[in-house]
C-alpha cells in the first residue's frame, strides 16, 4: 500500500508505483485513511534505541507489526526465497531497547579452547545455550550432565548434527544430589572447567516444595563445589540470579546460600570459584513472555500478577556470553553482576505485545491481574550493596564485594538445614532458611514497604 521512510530524498518518490511517504514519525497520520493490516520494519542496521522508538510509533495504530531482520537473507546460500519468507514477528527483546553487551569473544575462545568442560544442567535453557557457545570454542571435550534425559538428548542431537565428529561430546544422566556419582564422573573425565547451571528455578513450585530447593540447589551445589575441589578443576562458574539479592522466597534464598558456598572457597582451594548474577532471561523455560504470546494467539485474556511489578530482562545469548566472559576473567570467589539497565514494567510489555500483534489492549484483548504468586515481590534487585562495586575491563560488568565466610560456618548452616529437612515440615524448613540466610525476608513485609514507597 505504501512505503514510509525518513530520507527527504526518498519521500514523494514512487517505487514500482508505490508512493514513499514520510517521515516515520508521521506514520499514524499517513495510515488514517488506509486499510493497512500489516506493517513490516525493514531496517536491519538500526540501533536498538531507534528500533524501540519506531515500534512505539507503530503501536499507536491497529496493525500487526513484523520485522525483516536481514533484507539480504533471501540471497544467502544461493537459495531463491521470497523476501516475505524472511519476515518474522516482533521478539520481546526488541521492545526493551537494550543494546547487547559488548564482550571480547577472543578471550572466551582462549579460555575454553582445548579444555575439558563440564556443564551441569546442560539440557536446560541456560545450560543448553552454554553448550552451544562452548562448542564453538573448540573444547577438547564437552560433557553435558543432566538428570532429565529428554533435554539432554535434544541438545546432544543438535550438537551432533551441527558439528558431526569435530566435537568430542559426552552426555551423563546424573543428579548433582548424588555425590558418589559426581565423583565417578569427575574421575572419568577430569574436567578443567565446570559451569554449574543445574537448579530448580520456579519460585512458586519451590515455595510449595522447599525441601527440594535445599536438596537440589544447596546440597547439589555443595556436592559439585567440593567434588571440583577434590579433582583439581581449574575454574568453577556458578549461575546465580537477581532473586538471590534480599530474597523473599525459598528459591532465591537457596541461590544466595550457594553464593555463600562460593565465597567460602576463597583461598581454600586451587580451583577458582565465581558466581554470575543476572535477571530474568527472555525465552527461558517458564518465562512469562511465551505465556503472553500464547495467550494473545488464543484471543486472551493476558494474565499478569500485578500491574506494579517490574523486572530486569536480558536475552539467553547475552546471559550466557556474560557467564563465559566472567569465567574467562575469573578472580576466585567473586560475584559478577551485569549492569542490566532500567527495570521494565511487566504491564508495559503486555500492552505493547498486544498492540504490535494488531490488537487493542483492554478492547480486543483484556489484561487481568491475578495477584502475586507465593514468594514473589514487586521488584527485583541486582546488587546487595551499591557501594561495594568494583569495575572490570568491561564497563557493563562489575564485581560485588563480599564479606568472607568460613567453610566451618557453611557446614554449621548445612547442619541446621539437614535437621530441618528431617522434620519434614515446610514451616520448619523455611524457619531454618531464615537462620542460615539472614537477608531472607517475608514477601508480604517487602511488598508492603515498596507499596508504601510507590504510593508516596
């Protein structure tokens, strides 16, 4: 129907008798009297910030908005494809206007090249992406460890298909809870580098089953940390979360305890231990965004927990590059955190996703608040202490200063948790967690405080 461009040299001309209108800021006015159903953004080199501005303009009109990410894609590999076949729907990360963190991949390749690398939880969202990026760096051997065979099988087949015989790949079905099995695996492969991604991550499920968070997240991490020490692993990288900061749920508190385990290894082992902390990962298993998209496809309603909720977001690729970069620059027992920019309101994401799918929020597709789930808080934090940040070579990555903690102290706290588990009482287990993680607070208390702050 029309082309829209910012270039004064193009506005007013015709391409195949289709008029060029502009500028883009006037898009809403240009489309008033036209029966446009689809808008395609064909600007692959535009910055994330400018792309977000254009998406905001497009969201004002009732059209389905899609993107042509590479207008030369149809010419690649000598294939004759129509340009339209490369048009895709908007991805949620394109609504965030976050420029990707620039990382020195040469350092990552040097770090992983010709090393035996083991990834626990290697079939999960983060674990499988770790395996994909590690495989590119020509490791001597890559071992995927997971207790869920289907996920492990999927990433195994993907990597076998892509790399054929050039990648020395092994898969071990095992649980990090099983210290004896871990010892057998570590003795068999003698890994140089371990990425520990195995964990239960769903907040409401762990509120209902706190004993599983302790057995899997805390005891599993302790087993893997100590086995790495026993078998002389060079580097150990633990995947943490923003929910570990002043946690209001069992999952977050368990992750904070794991960070403390990492801290306790400082100068106690030749293995260098680090934790990498980041926010919500777009597209991961259990992410809210795929749920929104599914609900929109079904005609709504879209459900959100609370319209005041804000979260930090990043892509899986970006999160994993950060993990690998932190591993390559590791200083023992540090916690690396990423400058994730401004937090995002979940309701804004939901509204924009509805608009860019060609619908009007609250008219075509409703948005319903269903209330915060057990253990959730209105906001998440990345840092324990803003004053304790140390810069790194990358201006987007920082080290958070931590107080030292002894292994004896960790063992005492593990004993407290072990006794609580023996009680088989969820309330006793949660009481014990508050004893061993002193920053763990009741979600109602935290949410009440932030509600009062927001109302002021």
